[in-house]
C-alpha cells in the first residue's frame, strides 16, 4: 500500500499530481481546505490537502504525463509539496479491502451510466436493496448486471419477475454446493464456534431431534470446562433425554469418553465458546478433540454477527475441517443475507437454521430454497 499526502493550490491541480504519480487506480482517502502563509504570516493563500493511496502494484503511467522537457519550468507553475505518509501496518489489510471495495463501486457507477434509459424504477429499487444486504459488493453488482442483461432481452419485466430472475441467478451460483440431508451418518457430531452463538442449546436440539424423530440412542461429551453453567445446562438436557454425559479436560479424557459411549448410535460433542479470533484457542481445541476421526463437524454462527467477524471465525476453523454451517438466532435479526453470502463464499452448505430457544421445536433443516427465499425476502424490504 502506497499512501501519500499532496498540497496544491486547487483540487484539480492536486488530482493531476495524484493521477500522474499514483495512476488512475489511486483512491482519495481524504481532502480538506488549508491555508499557507508567507512573509511571517502576513500573506496567506488558500489551498487543498489531499491524501491518496494505491495498491502496491506496478502502475502503468501515461508516458505523456511524465515527459518532462529538459528545461526550467515556468516561474508561474505552482509547486506541489509531497511528503511520504507514515502508515500503521496493522490496519493496511483493512484499508486495502476498503479501497478495493471503493474501486468496485466506481466500476459499478461507470456501468450504470451506460445502461438503457428505459429501465423501470423498480429495477433501481431492487438494485438499492441488493446494496443494503450483507452480500459482498462484487456479488451484488454481478447480480444487478445479470438482472439488467435479462431485462434487455424483452425490456418488459415486472418487479416480481425481476425477483424471480434474481432467485434463479442466486440458485445457479450455489448449484454445486452440497446441503447434506443426513447429518447422522457418522457416530460423532461436534459443534464448534465462538462464544454466545448458542452451541449448547443447538446441540440439545439436534440430540432431541435424533431421539424423538429418528429413534436414535444418544450421548454427550463436553469439553467446555471454562463455564460451569454450560456443563450444568448440558447435564439438564442429558437428563431429560435420559442420555449419558462425559466431561473432558484433556485429550486422554476425550479418548476415554469416546470408548465409554461407543455403544450409542450418536455422540454429540460440545466445545468451549471462546474468542476464536485468537488462533491459539483453535489449537487448544485440536489438542483435545481428534477432528480427523469418524466425526461430522459443524461451525455454528449467529446471524446477528457482522459478516467480517463470521469470515474471520470461519477462516480460523477451516483447518479443523468444517463439513457444514449451522446458523443461529434467525429470530433475532431482520437481515439474514449473510447466510447466503457465507455459503456462496466458502462453497459449503448449511445443515440447520435455528429461530428460537425452544428445544427441539425451533430448528429448521436448511436447504438452498430456504436460504435463497430468505435472501429474496430481505431484498423485498
């Protein structure tokens, strides 16, 4: 990332300098009016200060702009002061992402200017709704462009038809993503995820569903020894289901627990909810649980979480081996487009969606139709 500050007598002059040195891919981060003084402050002049940035990539400059004749510049040409701008390395990644997003938005604006003037108002209503969702900018722009191209074929589409067209588009993008229907094909089922997403309650819902609807014999293993309340909560659910439960503090305990419960159809494993943005906690979890064994692992994410946090959590757990997502707390938010965004980005499906605290009622089996229908409903708003 290259960041520089420019001072010039006018915005146009500063922009010319930015374009000449950083190229057309540069992005203006900040601009403000400034005053410069000469002769001990007796004479002041107005000017502008601009902070610009560009990715650290080879920049193709216009040779005409950079051709400087071998002669003294005219005296009236103002000199733009430049200085290297110090930058906090820890924030570079986030800034780069923001710049890339701004570039995509600018490209979207350019393409919008080339659209047919006969476009109906409801197209722009849908496009604006797409931009308000949790979908990445490039995905929402691609959806808008697809919709526009489909409209061009007939130039006669109602708002409802446009939504149906988008539904088809989103379905095609995840057509190859596997939404496994039978989650009980492996004996051991583990739930991982950050604190506060409802793993223990979700685990109880899955176990109750297995017992009541599928007639399975079940047991529990918990490695969540950081919260006494979590152990007691799971013990209560185990008692209701008449299921054995084992508490594990280390890898040896876990192997012993697996042997004790090996006679059961299914064993549900609860894990500690910790700040898994810290990679160390993921390693601790791997030292206790053998995720490579006969096990199905679900990453539990709350739909009330920010999309950026959900991605960071998923990236941390990716090395564990995640089969599918389970999305919780759908009843606590009006926005669930992040559910589709995560599935489309990581190319893994969702097994369940929870929409309440009741066990086992508030548990929906996830499928593509349900996820995309929720997305289209959000676009309607």
